[in-house]
């Protein structure tokens, strides 16, 4: 595990299943219907139970790049922040800005909730096809920025599903924040 401690907070990279994390809020890589799907979205709804989907129904969807919050049902986390990353269309359709917005808007909700710990999956790099080598630096830059800002947020954990995804994030973190 690679950890970086910055101004009282920390950025952590781990391999695992985000549904198991007992953090204040986990982030879901949802689609704009917010009505569930495959990947991490399917895993969160399966483990969290029907209460999350019932709340999602009342939210009436979420545009790409934005985020919404529900409680976390049976999950160990307190909240699920649902965000919608961009579908990869080759890189010239505003994907990078939309991905950064998805992270920033998720973090804005975490700050509104005044939570201390948040866990993210690697948004858009599964079904949505965003190349992980290009997504990781955006994910890390936006979250490192949020940790520098004043507020309640202390710990951000990226939960990577595979060892190879973890290696990509570790390499990107070494680039973003070289060790002294
Ligand atoms: N914990 C952590 N990461 C996971 C887990 C898990 N339990 N399960 C999968 N991943 P994806 P997207 C990883 O496809 O690309 C859904 O159908 C996965 O290996 O879940 O943003 C939605 O409803 C990958 O690295 O999300 C949307 O329609 C990462 O999570 C669409 O997929 C993201 O992959 C969103 O696609």
C-alpha cells in the first residue's frame, strides 16, 4: 500500500472490494439513471440492499460529471456518493474535464456532509472504457487538491479492484507527488 500524508490528511491506495470499507462515504461509479448496473455499481447495490435503490429512484437521475448522495443501506459505510463518469469516446469529447468534475463534485458532497474519510473506485475505467493510465493522474490530482483545502476531509482511499490497476495508480501517484 502506498500512502501519502499531506497537511494532516492522507491519500491511500489499496487493492480490494470497496463495499467492504468502513469509511464515512464510498463513491459509486454509477450511470445517469442511478438505477444500478454492473461493475462496482452492481456490487454496491447487491451488498447494500434495496434501500439504496429506493433512494436513488427518488433522485431522478444524475448528469455525467455530477454526483448525488444516499445512505448506505447494509454497507459498513455511512453514505454512498453516486457519481457518473464519462464514457470514453477517444479523448476528444471532454472526457478529462468530465472525469475531473465527477471527482470534484463527489468531494464537494463529502465536504457538505462534513465527513472525514471517503473511498473511491477507479471511475470510468471499467465498462466506460476510460484508459486507466490516463484516468489515474486525474483521479489523484483532484483528490490531492481536495486534501489540501480546509475542511473535515482527512483520508481518501482509492480501492483498486486488481493488482494491475493498483500498480497503475501507484505509478501515477509517484509522478504526482514524488517522495522527498
Ligand atoms: N470494488 C472496487 N472496485 C470495483 C469493484 C468493487 N467491488 N467492482 C468493480 N470495480 P465500472 P465505470 C472496479 O465498470 O467504468 C456500471 O454498469 C472495476 O474493475 O464499475 O465507471 C454502471 O451502472 C473498474 O476498475 O464503472 C455504469 O453503467 C472500476 O471499478 C457503468 O458501469 C470501474 O468500473 C460505469 O462504468
